[in-house]
């Protein structure tokens, strides 16, 4: 499909218009738009971008849009994706700021927010389900998951430190695995 700055902007503008509830909700929306409909990236790439984006400072959705835009069209793609993603929220804030205090007090608006909250919970469930399939794939990932979960549930260690520790553990594991397998391949070549 066409990967121009305009189509990237338009796609992320559509996602930004539908995005309610923060960065975790973006995964099902982006899967639908970028993986299923446009086939610009794979599901695995999207999960990797999501994992990296949650580890970086800033808005998760904006971080993901930078990675995807960069993959599609470099710097121009990143700019188009970020602007497309944040423009709907910016316009909504500008347009609604003057009447927001009056609208929020109405009972039917409170009911709408309740319904949106239920929808956000569903989208969070779908994001966790999608990430689970790609993240917990072997014994090592199970161990990191269980240790991270226990540390998080203890409440004694800040969640940011747990994420950083899990990230560093994964990097070290990958480096060690790469060295081990490259050494074994060299030994196999010598035997032949």
C-alpha cells in the first residue's frame, strides 16, 4: 500500500481520533490499521515497538508512532505519524476547553465516561492478550515474568526499576545467547 507522508498522517490521525485511555489501548488499534489492513509492519514488529515504547520516557502512543513512521518513511514518516496521532487530541482540547466544565457536570456525560471506561478495559485486555502471545515464549521469559510480577506485587520496588531490570536482563540474555550460539556454530564448522 502507498507509504507517503500523507497516508501515514491520515492513518495515524484516524488512530488518534479513536484513541481513548492512553498508550496501552493503541495496540489493538494499530494492529487493525497497520498490520491487518495496510500490512505496513508485522505483528511481531508492532509488539517490539510497543515493548520499547513502554520502556522509554514519554507518551507510549507517540513513541510507537515515531518507530512505525521511521520504518515506513524515515524522519518524514516519523513526523507525519506523530502529528497525525496527536492532532485529534489537540484539536479536541482546544475546541472543548471552553465548554468542558459545563458539559462534565451533566449526568448523561458521566454515563458516557463510564461506558468509555468499560471500552478502555476491553482494549487493555486485548493489548495484554496480544502482547502475551509474543512475550511469554520460553522458560527464560516465564522466569522474568514471574520474578517481575512478584516484585511488582510486593510493592517494595518501584515499577520503573522492575521494567528497567527486566529490560537489562533481556539484553544480557540475548548477548549471552548470541555469543553461545556463535561459539557453537564455529565449533561445528571446525568439526566438519
